[in-house]
């Protein structure tokens, strides 16, 4: 083993030993430092002049594989010093200069604490209950024309139950009555006397106040129909006056009578005027009670294909056309007369129908349109349900 003693803060020694040697550095105390007279280190710096012999590079490369002779000690060169720089026994070691104190950071004044405002509990908002989701009422009936003492069933769709009321009308006195038949259906019964034609409304209201109305058109007593509003289903009749030069007992219906602008336009749900005195006139022409001509136009629904019979009962003349073909000719001035054609083949579906009628001398009139379906044995008035407004 090789051992090197070093003088604290003055002497540094490095020893390089052979591969079989070990290196253990030790430190001696101040009492163990030899005096200047006995020290191995001389003032003539003999140690400083020592140089390590140069070593062949080939030997360095083989140093790991072969045993090499012991290497001489290596001393690090130190600069020459005088005895005054060497630490002497009893001499105090140099002191490290004190680090200047960091000036204290002035304390940040404390922010005054804001007193906590106590939380006042807020009452929960009162939310009104949502109204129930309901389908609003809707009138699903067509606009009916009703004469005195006649009735009609009116229907509404939507979520019921409904309350019903007759809501509008200028008819003085009785406006008719309603009877609740079942959910969404009421029966309206017209008053026993209707002094003038007018419209009344039957309203249905559900549980949350939603409302819808069905319109009912009241036909004045003795009138042929009601004024056309452009939407009421039925036979639309344009009214003309027979030319003065043709007002005689031999008068026959002429196409020229229906030329020009009509005096009035009416709607009839069906053609069903029994032999009766006529004094009502027409909307806008109340005094026109004789020598007038009406052309009724509509579409008729034929329920099944086959041979049909058609019949007119009129006072005075009448002509019936279906799809432009003459079906019944009951013309000229005469008392009530019936003419029938029972060999009319029609396909199922809608067909254009036209009825020309004229009233000659006063005072009685009659005008009825009947049919016999292939499965029937007798003639009946064609019901209003079979007629719709004419094609424009």
C-alpha cells in the first residue's frame, strides 16, 4: 500500500501506483505537521522540479493486458512559495469574508378583511303548472244550408270534452238549439221560422279555452237558396231575367238568357222546391219573383257504375245536362210536370251536372231533381252529400 500525507491548504500530492497497489489518502492534523527543519520539502523546490518520465504509447495500450512495473510517484507542481505563506503551528486559518446581509423586504400591510354579508335564502320561484298538451278543436263539417225546422249534425276533431254554444247571429228570437250527441258531435236544429237568410256559428271550446266554430247558413222561409260566399258546397245558381220580348206562353229556355252578368248568385244544397207560391225573390233582388231563369252548376258524385234514372219536376221549364249531354228535357211554360230518363249509364266518380230552369208567369213555382241508382226501385231527391261546388 502507498500512503501520502498532505499539508492542509498548502500541499497536494497525487500518487500513481501499480495495478497491485491500492491508494488511500489521509489527512494529518496541525500537530502532525513537521517543522521546517525536518520537512521533506526543501525551500529549493526540489519536488517542483520533478518530472514524470515519458511513457511509450504502445505500453499504454497494453497496460490492461500485461503486468507493468511499478510506476514512479507523481507529484503535482506547485508554485514556489515562501515560508510566510505556509501555515505555521498555532497560526489561525484564513477566514472566509462574511456575506453581506440581504436587506429585509418591508412587510406588505394586511388588507382589511371585508365582513361577510350573511346570505339571505331566496324563496324558490313559483312555476305555474304547464297547461296540458291538447289538440285544439277543429270543425270537420262542411258548411250546411238549413231551412226552418231542419237539422244537421256538426262534427269537431281534437281533444275533448267540448262545451258547445250558438255564438253569432242577427236573427231575432230563436236561433235554434243544439244537442250534444257524443264526443265531438252535436245536432243543430234550425228555428221554426226564419225571416231572412243569415249565418250562425256553433262554437266548441275545450278544457283550456281553445275554440273552433262550425258555420251554419240559415235559408229564409220561401227562399230558393242563400247568397253564394264562394265556399259553401252545393249547386251554384246564377240568376238572370228573361228578356221582355220573350215573356209569353210559348217561351222556351235559350242559351242567350244566360249570357252577360248575372243579377244574383245563390247556392242550394240540393234541388228540392215543392209546388209553392214564390214571393221571396233573390239576394239583392227581392222583387224578382217571375220571368227569371237560373243555371245551376255543380259536380255530382256517382257512387257506382251502372244505369241511372234521372227525373225533374218543374213549374215551369227545366233542362238537365250531365257531362254536356242532354238527359232530361222538361221545357216550356206549364204547370208542374215530371219528365224521366231511366237509361243513363255513368261510371263511378265525379261528373259535371247542369240544370237550367225558368219561372214564367207568377205565382207558383216547383223545381225538384231526383235519381234512381242501379240498386234502387224508386226515385228520391238527390241528397246534398252528392253535390260539390263546380269546377272553375
